[in-house]
C-alpha cells in the first residue's frame, strides 16, 4: 500500500539542525510547526504518563524541569488529563517563557469550552496558551457539535481574538476523514494525529490527513508513537527506537510522548538525539511486520 511522506512528495517541515551519531551531548533537533512558525523540538513532553496523575508533585516537577534541561520546548496537556495542567503550573513558573505550552478541551459547546479555558489558565498559572486544541474529534456527530451555532469552535475563535491563545489546533485518533474535514472547515494552525506503523496498515492518517495539512501549512503533531502501549506485545522488537524513528521519518514537527519516569524521558530523548531517517524499504518492511498485530489491536480497541 503506498504511503504518503515528504520522501515522495514535498515535505511540510524544515529541519533547523541535523544530527547524527550516538546522541550523547547533542542538541535536540527542531522542526518548524507549520504556520505557527515555531521551531519545536522533535520530541514533545506529553501530558499523560506520570503527569496524568494526582499527588505526585515532586516527581512531576522533576520530570518537567528535566525535560526542559534536555532541550524539550513543546509541552502538551489537556483539561481531561487529571493533574497534568496543575503540575505544569507549579513546575514552569519563571521558565514559562522558554516553552510552547499547549492544552486541549473536550467540551463541545462554546460555554463549556470557555469554562475549560478559564480553568486551564488558572491551573497552568499563565495568562495565555501558545496552542489550544479541540480535543478528540472522533466522529461526525462530535465534529458537527463543535461547528454548530454556539459550538466549541466559537470559544476557540474568541480566545484567539482576546489573546488567551496564540494558535488553534484540532486532534483526533479515530477517523482520518473527520479530521480531514475539520481542516477543510476551519483554518486550524495545527493538527494532532497518531503516527505509527499500526495506523499505516489499518487506517490512513498518513494518506488522508497529512497531505491536506501540508497543503495548508498546518503544523503536524504526532501522538500514540508507541501505539498506546501495544508495542510491549511485539516481542520481536527489543527496542522502542524503531517506532520513534518511524514517526520522525514522517512529515511531523514533533512527536509527543508521555513519560512515566525521568529514566523513560531520558531514553526517549536519547532516541530523538540519535535519530536517523528510516528509508522507504525499512518503513515498508516495518509496516508489513506490524500489520497482523495491528489489526488485532484495532479490533480489541473497538471492542
């Protein structure tokens, strides 16, 4: 099955630096996040993992500041991620200016989304977000609610006009066609979609969504790089690095990864610093090897 990527079409991102070798002592590569013109570290810290918890302030503080020290400048969260926003608010403080801070809202009405935003800004101890995203648009019913009169998109527009967010994004991981239509309906600045070899064989975010995003210069943020933990069942892969390499070989600006510990964070940063593009032959072989397991994963996920 042919798959779309800048190797076969013009790519939407530009790398600011290129690094080869072991990764030790190297800076984290940055890529342009589309029309935002922000140079994002190719690994972003996700709001899940350790940060999707309660009562772990000390550990979360250490994780967030370690990520900053390692060169990560893209930080992701969501209103629905338990204590994640509060952890960022407590940890960033004077370092807020050094990061591209994002959050998301699952509310589908204007009123509900604005209430979410008010709480998000309070939790994160900031007067604005760099990016506020419409979270988890998984089906047409949800999409129609977002764009209906009095729908959430009106809150996002108002927030940008008033300076509460610099940019507006949309994300989803269920239906590539729905996300593609969202991009056709509104000039989003970013899109947040799954990027992994399982998606390539069972869905078509790479084919259906990314070309539209590239054409519109929408910044592409990758998620579910490790197939939401499914990779642990693939015993023939002894390292997670291949999944990271696959994701970063696609036309994304950053791969957002939630980490359970500082050790896990450091391992992922090592992968990012050591990144070498996966050529087409290797990518196709990887997708083919994963395909039978991917079908099982998506079947169980739906069940």
